[in-house]
C-alpha cells in the first residue's frame, strides 16, 4: 500500500508505509521508526530503513531534510527520543558513541572534521583509538593503498592540506576502526568533478573489499550510480525507497533531486 506525498517541487511521489522493508536478505543495519529532536524541533519523524550486508545504500534529499541527522542517530552522537536502531539484530540506540564504533560503525562526518594540528599519520592513529593497543600498520598500509596522496603527506599537518586531501583523510581515519559499516556524509562536498569521481571510485573499492556503506551525498546522480538501493527523505520522513536504478529513472526524483526539468 502506498501513500502519496509531494516533493519540494510539488510533484507527487509514492512512499511505502514500510519503507524500511526494501531490503530482503542479510540485514546488517535497521532503523525502526526513529524520532529525533533538536530541542523542540522534530528533525526525524519515524524514519525506518535497512542496510543489507555488503550493500551501498544512499540517502538523498534536499538540505535540511534530515540526512545528516540520520547518520548522527546511527553513530550515537545524537540520540533518538523514540524508535530502535539495530546492528546485526542488536539494539544500539541506547549505547554511547564509542561503544557503537567498537561494534563496527564508523562515521566520516560532513565537513571532514580532521584534527587540523595533527599529522596525517596521527589522524589515522586516532581513527584506530577504539581498538586499543592492537597493531595498526596493516590498516595504515591499506589506507595508503586506497589514498596514495595521504602516503605522500604522511607527516604533514592535516589543516594545511587541500579539501580533497582532507576528505581522503576523513575517510581513511574512519576505515582505521575496521568498520563493518561505513557512514559517509557528503564525501564530495566542495570537491572538483575530477576529485569527486576519484572519491566515488574509492567508495566502490572500499565496498568491494567487504565494507558495507551508507552514503549521504549531495550529488544524487553519482550516489545512485554506485549504490544498490536508495531512500529519499523529505522533512524528516522517508517518502520513497527503491533500487538505485529505479530511483534514478523515477521522473519525480529526476526533477527534484537530479537537476532535470
């Protein structure tokens, strides 16, 4: 059963009442009717979605729709008031953020948030903090294989690097936690088209190496090109879920989010 809703452009889009049921298989991450508030502002209004093991799932929507808030709720930096979040069937919505990281969720936040006065290598060390005294050099080598530019900048202070290099570092730092699922928030923001293509190639490679990805991205077309499935969020509600190919072909989605008239 579907319910009609409208995009910011006034176009009708059908939203499944149980949008989280789009994935069938080995569910890794599940959000079940979560509600998130900032003070009196109701930011997420019953968001439900799933991410299957091995998938790349994208969450698209306009600015202020609730995309970043969804990732913050998952990573534990902003707790839902009601609803459940499960990782591998285990409820994690009540856990502090550092325990969620240790369970296998790493978050590369919007705006990169690198430690600007620390070197590239020190930032990577911080990414592995939750692993205690476990050896990290194999993981550093993996990050340098994915991002050769970081190897060249190993001892450079992060704050002196370009925006693209800082984005590579933010993603590499998240990978140092050896996550089961990687949350990426606007990885192409502010980057040139060439760097954007490079970042998306690396996202695909990370996924092929076995890491599940939940992606929030302003470049909806690029995001859908690399994703298995997608969700559309509008004013804190999931209004549509489908395969990435079907979303990319959806007329209303194309007009509202892919810049087509």
